[in-house]
C-alpha cells in the first residue's frame, strides 16, 4: 500500500507493456510489494504503509537502484523522510530530512551528521519485467 502518487513525467520503462517491475520491501512480515518501479522518480521519495502499521520511505536513484528506510525522522518524530531532499556524499546516497536537515544514508540508515542516530534500512528487491526476478 502506498501513499497517493502525483502523476509526473517519467522516462519510458524498458519492460514491455503488461510486465511492470514491482518494488518489494522486506519487513518482519516478509517481502511486501509496494509499488511499481514506474511509480518512483529519481530524487523524490514515496511513503509506504507496511503491514505492521509502520511507514517506510522509498527512493530510487538515477541508476534504478531502489532504497527503503523508515519514514520517521528520529530527531522530530514526524513521518517526513520520504519528503526529504536526496543527494550523495562520498559516494553514499542520502536523504536530508525536510525539517532539521540531518542526512540519512539510504543503504544503511545511518545518520551522516550524528553517528549515534540511525533509522531502519529495509532490504529492497525488484521483481518482474524484462530481465526481472
């Protein structure tokens, strides 16, 4: 289940029609399909509601690599990381919280600005489409 997505101009997919690539997040309940790869736009996050009621922030980079971290900003308690600005530092993709601007590594969930803080990083996989799992 995902939040509402605003239609945006997206590049054409490489998968033939009818063979959408599904993005799945592994959470304690197992692999959960969240959306299609076409639903994600590089540089923009999407919030997803997981089966246990927690939220994940899902991102994709320009190379098509998907990432998922907890959506809750540990500094404010607000569910906003999916609305943060993405970037990279020393080759590490990150999202900066839209509130206080702390940066979180999208692969590990580590806070790049305060090593004592982190958020959950979820394994992500894609399935289906041309050449998918």
